[in-house]
């Protein structure tokens, strides 16, 4: 099984295209390219953000990945691993970029069980999909060691001996001439329960996905333990039937991985939202989760962090509130809102202040933060835009002031993905919001 590793916003072209390769441009098999083009057209009719878009390079058709990262798997098994773009900018290489992505994914609720040390070690020598598969197999192996849980299930069958309750109508219909049979309904203590069916089905799916001989061998060994458990005929229904009874907590991690594997998508994108048989994650959401988790740990008491606040609206019309204002992060105390922060997964250049570039900032983001400041801070105080720290943006920008307001200021600050710290200027009025372990910049 073959594949390539690329970064966000890289471009893919068919192998029959001519010309020399340039940075960020990759050649893939014609059949894979044709499938990706089809996915582009399907995604264009979807209301959700597209993970792929059509473009052109050197007069040839091409497709460009967007800000979704993870694994794209074509029907023939060809895999395209999409890594965070900061890995390319800082020159860290695919291995470091993959490790960074794993650490960031751990901040998502669906990946809270991911063992970072083990996964990072694996990420240095195997693609992201194989890292996920290794984690799933590890959790299933833990269940096998603990023992598969059984439960009583009601069954109806035509037996040679009376067992349970005799179903008279069915018995007379089927056994009128068979005095040696009894059609009964009885309870049977069996490992055939939804949780085990889902794990068995996911193991079967793994054998189709993995290119690792080690993973294939381990998956077959684990499937042997599930030999008496049938494959799930309706995984969606079985997920609804899952009941983690007392003492079944050790099933939770494996079932979470099973859901990702069987649904073949990111929990952030919605079921079938992008028609991609893949594991894809929007980096805007991943970066927001990463920042919020670490900022929440580093607030001074009694302040606390609220994500996706919904307490204000932009306008009121005919006694109805319209257009909810939802900042990514809101720092509050017991009485009032203290600081509004919004995360942006975009690479800035702190040296390009002049001309049309303006550091790479978007005017729409400033309008958005002004609306947040007016509503949540009554037009006076500080709002913050947070971007990933890079070599080109390693220090906070000079403060922005909104004229004709009650003193509303906007700060553009870098967040270091390595140290997990926000770079806060020493002259920022809100610096006491954070503990001393936050990185201060003079």
C-alpha cells in the first residue's frame, strides 16, 4: 500500500501532467487524482467547509488540500497524509509535524485516551493512520487481557429439550409432527453483545486499512478471541445499544477508536459531511482546543475559562435575538467578563506591516473582535487574537486601538506550540490574568 505525506494547502496533480515539480506540488497516480477531483465536485455542493478544492498549475488541472489534516484514503488504498503547515514553515520535517499533530489531537475530547508518549514514538517511524491503528490494537489487547464481558440475551430457537418458556403458537406451527422438538424462548449467557460486535467489526476493518505486517498479525490474533462474536450487521444501531455497565470502563477507549474507524471520519466534521473515507480534522478546531486546554491550566484564581460563550447577540429584531456572538475563549470571574480571546490558525509575518499585507491579518477578524468587545466588555478593555508562533511571528504585535470607543484595545499574540505558552507583553493591562509561568515579552 503506497502513499505520500504533504502539508496543508499543498497541491496534487495527476502523474500524466508534465513539467517540473515545485515546492508544495506533488504528483499522485492518475486514478487517485480522478477520485479526488470527483470528491471536489461532491464537496462543492456541501454546506460544510471543503477539505479539498479545484485549482490549476502550469495550465494543468490540480486539486489543493485545505486546512483539514489527517489521512485521506483512496478506494484503491492509496493514502495521503496531510500534516500541519507549521511543520513545513519551521523546517521540522514530517516526523516532528506528525508528533505535533498527535499532541494537539489529545486536546480533543474524542482523543483524550491517546497515550502521547507511545504515539509520538510510533509517529517517528510510521504514518498517522498506522499510529491510530496501533492505539486501537493496544486498547483491544487490554480488553482481551481483562476478559470479554458476557451478558444474558433473549433467544428463540427450536431445541431438543425444553429450556426457558415454551412458545406455544410457534411450537405447534413448526413441531406438529416433531414430538422431539420444543420451540422455546430462553436467556443465554453469551459474549455476543453490541460492544464485542463493534470491536470485532473494527478489527476486520483494520485488516483492510493497515499496510503494516505487524499490525495485520496482531489484528488476526485478536480476532481469534472474537471468533464466537458475529460481525455487526448495523454498526450505527449497535453504537446506540452500547451499555458500559459497572466494571466495563476498560471498554471505553477501544469503543471510542472503533467509532472513528468504522465511521471513517473526524468527529469534528459531522457524519458523512465531506464524503471522505478518511480521518480528517479541521486545524482551526484542533488549534482552538489545544490553546484552550493549556490556557485554562494557567489562569490566575479565581478566574476561569469558558469556551464558545453564547451570552450575547449582534442585534435584536422584533423581540428576537439574531446572530449569536461566540468568541472561542472567554475569561471570566464571578461577576464579569474579563478578557475575550479568539484563535486563528493562520501564519503571520511580523515584519510585513506596510502595504496591502498588514502582517497577513484579515479585516473581517478585526470587525469580529470589535463586536465581541462591544458586547462582552461594554466597549472598554482588551480583546486578543491568538496565532501560532513561527520564526516570522515570534513576538506580539504592537497594540491596535479602536477609535471612537470607550478604550477598546486589540492584541495580536503568538502561541508557542512547543512550550504551550502564550507570549504576553509586559505592558499588557491583562498580564495579571495569567500565572507567572506564562511567557512575558518586553
